[in-house]
C-alpha cells in the first residue's frame, strides 16, 4: 500500500492526472467511480481537461460503487443524478456506458447482475474510493463480510448522520443502499482511496496501522497489490509511523 500525504488540491491534480493518463493510453479503460464530497474535485479536473481537449471519454465505460434504495434517477439525491451533474454532463462519455447500481425494482437481482456485468466488461481498471468516518468503503459498513459481492446494505446511524448534510433533514436520508461488496471492489486492478479532513483520521489510522478486520472494512485494502492512499494532513494526523 503506497501512502501519499498531500494538500487536497495536489491530491485532486495527481488523481485526475492518473485517470487522464490511463484513459489516453487505454481507450477501453473501465473506471470505477464514487460519489460523496471526496471525488468532486477530481471530477472538476477531469471536466476541465476534457474542455481543454486533453482527454476524451468517448469509448470509456464506468461502474459506480453504490446507490440509495428507492430513489429514482431524477431525484437530486440519487447517485445517478450526482454523477450526471458532477461529471457525465461535462465530458463526452456515452451515458449508456456509465452504470450505477439500480436501487429500484428487483434489487436482489440488480445486485447479482451488477457483478456479472462488471466481470463481463473485463473488470475495473481503476477504482476511486472515498472512506467513511467509520471505515466503510462504498456502503460496506463495519461488520460486512470481506467475501460479499454487490448486495443490499443497511446504513449505520453514523453514516446516516454523516450524509444528512446533503438532505433537508436526517430523517430524509435513505436507510438502505445497493452497494458493490468488498469482494467486488478488491477485483479492481488498481485502487486509489482519498481521505480528506479530520473526521477521517480514525479510519485512516485503522487503514494504515490497524489489523485487518471486518470491524474496519477499509482494512481489506491492505491485501490488495496496487493501492494508493491519498490523505491530507488532517486525515493522516492519527497515523503512527
Ligand atoms: P464523503 O463520503 O466523500 O462525502 O466524505 C465518503 C464515504 O462515505 O465513503
């Protein structure tokens, strides 16, 4: 696991450049994308690079990590809406080639089909991840089996509280999501996790210093052979050297 401690702006530059280099060298690249505050700066840089003619996403495919259960695509709290608004509407990607798990209808079947679709596409080349203050990645909350594929997850009270800032009130936050599992995420060829801010410090400490344990889902990344952790000083502040 490589660890880089940088300022947030430097992290956004470095991660977006890695994605641009990948996309420019592999027209068939498959990106694993995330939502939340963390990747927004990276997506802005990608949109800028596209505008400046430095990259095209025309033939690129993507799979998102997760989606709330019960929200339609045009609901401005859905992760499909988030992705369109923060990235896809600003680049030349074909939206038919962008997949977000579907939290409507037969969600169990959607979950099974999602892993099959990723495998059929050839697997994710580059996965971008945020991290929850409780150490979750995607919506894999503490206690989730390391062996799970895409599945339906109950959000913890901590995550609901953390995400309430995006909603009018805490009661509006959905309590369930469809999420790629830890086993699905571990299949990605290359993983980049970004952690910014003091509220991520405990999780980053466990990720880097802790024992691998399902109590801290992020620690599964310790056994992946191509992971870079990008943290700012605040998120890195509890790590012991
Ligand atoms: P955030 O969420 O990017 O909004 O901090 C990260 C996460 O919960 O994985």
